[in-house]
């Protein structure tokens, strides 16, 4: 039975100091990607990836470029061993390496677009923080309520939104300081086990990021988004996308709309379950294991596993070495 592969790409927050250093030292093709990103952007990527501390890496302009580099470096190692994606999706930022492996964006355009996106989001988040000193907008993780219930409660409140539908057990909300405070109380009253304020730079994936969306739309106006050559899924629609023009529009909407991750998981699982002629493997290439953890919370995890590829050991196991 032929093998097929689905790649899940992590988003901002997955970054860690020293990320993929062991992989780059073991696989020359991974180091080549790191050096190529340095050449395209003018950023010293080895220093950023391996010498920076957590505070430097957590900035949107640094984390987005670093995570994308890590993901595509691991993809290049897989490719050199004959493993390529038949399906792809990414969480928030992770959509951009997914667009690269699916042929929507060239490698060079992907890196340039991610660099622009990270800078724009960092600038807008700094403006928001300055304007709301002491009461900055942000995000909270809500544990223990179905995402549909979180959405329902947030719709009845001011300046707070269900932003990331992560799993059946976890949803992230975005909003103003007062909006988040009111929502946290309402959600706990409705049965949420916990509502944890997150250490993030801004209120991602909600209308409060409209300025960033407007600036990003201008930044990508001349960039070509081709039709995908493999199965590709969208955070904005939660379903398969086939048109480069639609994907380009979604890349902008992405900044102000929720991440429908649970819907994407269901769409991927449906694709795999309906393909009885192939043996599917799900990989999370790059850094961290957040998406594989979310997959474990799904109803599909018992039959279909997701494997993070974030160090030499896990990568060699996937390659059969």
C-alpha cells in the first residue's frame, strides 16, 4: 500500500532557543535552508535561532521567521529522503510553510511574506500596548468548555472574541483587557475549568488586528499566490481550499478571523479515512509538539496518529534511519 503524508505546521509560540540546531548540524540540507533565509532577509538566522534568548525570540518579527525557517528546514530533510506532503495545513503562522510546500508560494516569496507579516504584527502590537498601558488587550486560554459554547458566550459580550478553536477541550479568546476580564468570569460561571491569561503581544485573530490586516494586504499586493498542487486546508474556512486567489484573500482575513483548527482537523481526518488505498502518516515538522497534542484531543487520534519531528531522533525515526 503506497504511503501518503500530511504535514501540520506549528504557529507562533512554538519557538524555543536553540531550535533545530541539532538537526542543522546533522543534516546539511537543513543548514542550507537556514543560510538561504539569512541571504533572503539579511537576518543572521544561525544567531537568531541558536544564540537568542526567549525574550528576543518571542517578538513577532523574530518568532514568525524562526518558526517558518525551522519548519521548512525539516521539510527539506524529508524531501531529500523522498518524503513530500500530499496534504498540508498550518496553525496561524504555520499556514505559510503550508503554502510553500503546497506550491502556493515560492520559497523566496514565503520567507519575504513571513518577514513582512512578523514586522507588521509586531509594530501594531507595540502600538496597542502603548495606547493601553496597564490595560493592554491580549488573549486567554479557556479550558474545559466546548468551542461552540465559548463562541456563544463571547458573542454576548463586548470587545472579546473566540479566536483559536484549538480542540474540543481548549479555545483561545482575544479582546480588550476589560473584555477578557468579563469573558473569563462568564466562562468560568458557565463551567470552564480554567481561563488563563496568555503572555502574548496582542489580541490575535480578532477585529482588533484590523490595522495589521490592512497593512499586510498592501504588503502582499504584488505577490503571486498560485493554486495548490496538493490538498490544502484553511484556518479561515476550516475546509479545503483550491484557489490561489481565495488563499491570498484568506491570508489577510486570517489576521482578524478565528483559527478554525478543529474543523480543519475534521476535514483532514475525513480525507484520510476516505482514502482506503493509501497508508497515511501525519507529521508536525519543525519545532514543538503542540499540534500533535491537539490532535490527541480529537476524536480521530485513536485511529490516526500525529508525530512531531523536532529533533534528530524523531526525524531519523521518520526517515527509517
